């Protein structure tokens, strides 16, 4: 996969997840269209995705910020 080719993962539970590339995860934007998490390598991205996007997404710091911003509106 090209590092900037994005796809969606249907197994992700987080409602704020949008798409991902080889080393990035893009979520709903806090400021702008997307909030992008860039990881050192695919393994680090997959570990984060498993823990938060597919698992306990309420523990994700990005999810927490997005929820705070939605509450403030």
C-alpha cells in the first residue's frame, strides 16, 4: 500500500474514525476536515488502532477532545 493511499476499515468501532493509510489514521477534524495521527511505522499504527479505534475508543485522547468540542457547541 502506498503510504498516502487511504482506505476505511469496517471493523473499527470508533464513530470518529474516517480512514487510514500505511502510517496514518484520520479521524473527524477538531480543526479542519481531519485530525491526523501519524505513526513511526505500520506496527505502531496497528497497535494504536487495535487498542483505541477497534477497542476502547473512549480512552483515545483524540476521541475525548472531539467529544469535548461537540459538547461545547
